[in-house]
C-alpha cells in the first residue's frame, strides 16, 4: 500500500525532511545507487590507491610518496604537454575541416551532398585501431608505402634520403591521426546546429538590408558560435582520451601522452606500478572533469541560444559556381584518406602470405589463405563469441540503466534528480584506460574482490557500461521528455502502479530510442579498444585488442583479416545510423553528441 | 462523494514559493456535475491533479467517498483512488489498439479484479464502454489512426469502463474544433448523468461550464472567488472578476446617492452625474463607492428621438451613448459605445439598425444590474 506515515520520530527532523522527496520514489533511489556503484566507487578507489604504498590486493599504508615520485620527474609534464598539444592542434584541424564540410553539405549547392554525408559518416565503420595501424604501414619511415615512392620522386630532384620524408612515429604523426579521426563527430554536431538554425533569422537580416556576407558575419556566425565552441570543446575532451594513435604511433617513438603513460605504467614497464598509475589517472581525470565543467557551461549557453523552429523550411543554398565540383573533390579526398586508403591497405595486407613484410613491390603471391585458415581456428570462434556476448550484454545493460536513470531524471521529483544528472554525465570525463585500471582496483581489493569477475567478460561489460552510460542517458533523456507526461499519468489514474506504467506504457513507447541506443552502444562496444586491452587476459579476449596483439606478434595478414571482417560488420550498422540521422534530422546527435572514439 | 478541505499546493520555483492552490474548500455531491472554471494558471488543473493523486498536497484534506486520500500525513497514490480521469491531450496510448486502451484499467481496478481472469469478460466490458461512445466499430484499430474527436471518445470510454465513483475531466474539449466541442459537451453531460457518476470538470471555457454544470466554482489565483449554480454565477456575480471570467461585462463606478425610489432599489450617482438605479447594495452607507455591472446582451438600444423619458422609469436605466465601433460577427452585432462614464459594449441582434449619426440611448433594466 502506498500509505506513508511521517511519524518516524527516531530520525532527526532534518533527515526526515531531506529524505521526504525520495520516499515513494524507488526509481530515483535505485538509479542513484547504480550510478554510485558504477561511477563514484571506481573513482574513489582510484583516489584511495593513489594514496597507498602497495598494489591492488595488498594496498599497504597511506602515503603521498606516489605523488612525490610522479611529479618529481618531467615525464608527467611532458605527457601533459603532449596530450594538450595533440588535442589542441588536432581539434583546430578537425574543427576547420568539419566546419567546412558541414557548411558545404548543409548550406551550399555542392553536388552529391548525400554521398558527401555518407563519406563523412563512414569513418565510424573504421575502428580507430585499424585506421591507425594501416597508416603506420603507409607512413612507416623506412618502408612506408607512401614514403618509398615519394623518396624516388624526390631523388629525381636531387634530394636523396634514407628515411622519410614522413615519419608516423612522431608527435606530428599522432596529431595527423587524431585530427582526421575527430572530424566525423564535430561534423555531426555542427550539422545538428545548422539544421536547428532558424533561417528566418537570416532572412530578417536580409530584409533589413544586409548582404549575404554581412548576414553571415553579423547573424549566422554569432548565433552559431556557442554550438561551434561546444563542438570544439567536446572534440578537445575526446582527443585528450584518444588512445590508439598514442599507443601505436606515439609509444614506439617514446612519445608519451597521458593515456599511454598510464597504460605504460600499469601494464608495460617493469615492475608495473599501480599506485603511480593511479596518481597519473587522478591527475588526468581532474583535468578532464575541469574541462567537462567548462563544456557544460558552454552547452547550456548554446542551448539557450539555439533557436529551435519546428518549421521544415530549408534556407537558400549558397551557389559555389565553378567550385562546386572542387568542393566535392575535397570531401572525396577526405574519404580517400580516412577510409579508402586504409581499407585498401588492410585488404592488401590480409591477402599477403604470412611473414611477408608489407613492402611495395613485393612479389609475394596474394591469396585468401589467411581467411580460410582463420575459420578453421577455434580461437576465432572464442573471440567472436566473446565479442558478441560483450557487446550484447553491454548494450542491454547500458540501455536498461540509462532508461531507469533518465526516467528518474525526467519524471522523478525532488533533490535526487540534480545528483543523477551530474552523476550520469560525469563518465564523459573518464578516460578509458583510467576506468579500466579503476576497475582493477575495485575488483581486486576488498570488498569488491568477493565478486570474482576480474579476468572475465563481466568486468569488460562493467567498464564499457561506465563509459557509454553518459551518452546513453543523454539519448534517453531526450526520448523520455518527448513521451507526453499525460500518457503515463493516464496509466496511473487507470489504476496501474508506477512499475506497471513503466513496463506497459513508457518502455514500449521508447522502444525506437531504446533500440537506436542499443545499436549505438553495441557497435561502439564491438570496436572498443582501451578498456578491453587493459582488462582482458587469456580468458576474455575480444576482437579490437586482439587485432593489436596479433599485429604486435608480427602476424600482420591475420590481424588485417580480422580488421576487414570487423569493418564489414560495422559498415551496414553505419549505413543504418546514417538512414536514422537523415530521417530524423536531429538524429542521435542532439545534446552532447556521441563519443565516436572507442 | 468528494470533500476538499482547505487544500493548499505550493511549488518551489526559482527559490520563491508559488501557491498554486491557496486554501480551496468545496464538496461534490453524489451524481453531481461540478466544474472548476478559471483562466489558465488559476490553479484549477492543479486542484484536479491533487484530487487525482498525481500531485502531493502541501496541506489540507481530501476525502473521496468518505475515505481520506490525502492530508499532510497521508498520501494515497493515484492508482489506489477510486477515480478515472480524462486528460486534455486525451493521452491515448499510441502503441495499443482502441480496445486495448479501453480495457487497460480493467487489469488494475479492484472492483473488476474478478474479470482479470477472463479475457472475454474484459473484451465485453471494453466493447460495452466503446458502445457508450459509439466507437465499437473501431475497437481493433490502432489508436494513432483516430481523429481528435474519436480519441476524445476513447479516452472517455477508458475512464468509464471501470464505473468510477468520481470522474475527473481536465479541459477535455479544448483541443477539439468548435462544432465538435458543442456536440461533445452534450454527450459528456448526457453520459455522466445517465450513469449517475459524480464528475469534476475543469475548464477555462465559460460556455462549457455554464451549459454542463450543476454547480461551478470560479477560481482565480489559487482561490475560489464564487461557488454556485450557473445562473447564480452568471447573473449574480459577486465581483467584477467573477463576472469577467464567466463572460463579458460592462462596469460603471459611482457613489451611493440618497433617496431610494423604492425599498428594493438604490440610486447610484455616476462620475458624470447621471443617476443609475440598481438593486440594493447591502451594508453601504451614503457616498460610498459602488460598482455597477450589466451584461452586454442585456443592453437595449433606443433611438435618441424617442427621448430619455421611459414608460416605466422605475424599472430601467436609460442613458445617452455614441457608437464608437461595430463588429459584425454573424450571429450578433457587437457594438462599442462611448458614454460619459466609460465604454459600454452591447451585444445586439444582427438586424439592429443604428442611426447614421451614431447617437442613441441605451436601456438597461434595473433587475439586470448587479452592484457591489
């Protein structure tokens, strides 16, 4: 019965008053509990571990020693500078590219605009690790597929060199890879802003006598500035956490970025030092959280600014004249560099016989042997099975939690909501590596160690859920807000309990959004890299880190074949997402936008 | 059936407290059609939502059928109150068929707990409810493929299927077009009185309130201004605010003058010096401020040449006016007149002839005036 008597005189009145909004509201309470377990506990253990002498399982005494060690060498500052530098330069480059592309697609008469939109989305089908690996083959200083012919050309001009001219294993290489990877996300965010833009505002300026250029300068750009800033900030935060390029292109040249420094400290160097890794992680997270607070400020401002009009009116497109085809060629070039070239390289690699170095002009016979042997290898079945279980479990659990949390945020009452909103957004600031090592601490130390999931698929699912919960909650927030409150209230006045209303009314109505989120989380979990890399052992291998491990052991053709198969699976999912986005206008990229980075 | 006792509901908004419902008390008898009428934001919908159990109350008491359902200590949730509700947006679930919508409450309302066992009984009860609103032929259609009026009927059927003790209607007609609205008014009234269900109706439309209700409570700013039958509310409003909420009104201000011409009449001296007769204002002494009100449709026009002298001077007020603006709306003429004491609006028959110079006399019967 839902009768509640407020006669608990055992509690002080202040506590009773504070708890009052929470009573009868199990949704808010359970949502807070789940988020505390998923978000606050790992964060707390990270901080605790950073203050202890020992390692997980044997923490030892409290100490500040690790902080002293961390900040007495220049390593962390170097990594900090590199990380900020890569993210800043990468963001500027991707912002300029993405801004140009978004403008071309939405506001000009560039030909083949739908094709251009598809090209700009396709990088989603190419997991970062594959993109990065194939570009190391292309720009390897000595044997790089681009470097070798380029050196020959330079030879004609009398320039003779043994290496280069390009070297992917440099800071410049990392920036190159990062900036190209960042374009799609910013592009989608800017497209959303362009589409929400009310063309009447521009027309009003024109009617007032302003020319096209004046209108763009005095109306369009000022109105879009918050959206552009938000996209830039968002991309910057994502860039800070980018891992694959830093690992594959940075580490061989001893170029540390914060994520790779953490990874190096807890996994690669001898002996590993978890405490030190925790210190770096705390430092890194602090940085991310600060930036996230800034991001939210900008976003809340831009939301106030954005002039949403339900009108399906399209503003007039600007004529590019003779440059129309050049503009499309520019987009096509981007597609060539980010998708076609890497995909060709991977395809070619996968056809090379094993143990053949990927050198241009090799006379090795190309064959599909590696694919044929792959399917007779039972290990593949295990990895495929693991990956499918992981993505299905992650997507289902993440969306279920997101549904509960969003429902509590949008429909709940009282004080819990603000906390929930903050808690569910916080994981945006969690770098993948950091979440992974935090989970090591959680599940190897008491009291977490009595749940024996370390080294299993479950711990991967937990880690990925933490990372994706932020986006999934944003998506569900929007979806639930669109379900009229009265539809639920009609259920209550028809006699149904809150739970029955959720089950029979809210959830069925939200199915489309739920499914879209499921696919988004699933496809990201499938290509997730940093979390499984840190958390996987022999028993819980999944595809993306496995590609990297196989590659490192020198089986390039096998790794490439895995990659080709992964891309073939991701391609239809990407096309489906494109369909979804084109049909809804705002698509899945309203609000915060997704982290396309894995 | 329903007893609302000093109900208060406050919200926190931007750190200031808003008293949406500020001490409202009334009772609804068994089988009564009771309406809360007021402008948007007056607290009428909030009052209804408190009764439904969709909002917790801040203070006061709510009793439905003698059972305490809300006080500062007790809060019975909506699904445990013997009510049914129709929402402004109809709130028809788009993922169900018409019949599924209508039978939904049968799974939960305790009175029909027995029918939970039998799908056939549920279907029959649902069809019966749909027949009441003449939609039984659409039972298996998906709910989104209905017109607004049909959705409205489905919502009504869904509310009536469990034979609730108290039916709550939250501006149910405001999203319908004018013609349909009039038909539905009659239909709802007919259904509820036939079934003998106590009904709580919330609207901002005075025509709905006046034509359907047994009693009306006029609300403004969280308080009930006047409670009474439609006739009382319309013809004897206790203040100009009430009069304005239930229709258009002309207001003259003046001071009580001496020398009643009859025991039932007062003389009021208007600002221009004109003497206006109106029913007795109790408790006012000489020279005190008095407000006189009369409805535009009770104003008559007489040509100036007929003179100001009336055949029954005791029973009418006659005064000069100048036509300012004429709005032809089809079924009547809405004429704005200028008088020395302010603007007067008259609602006249469409064939009313007005003199070319616009100079007329206006006549208002004393009994059609109210004064405060």
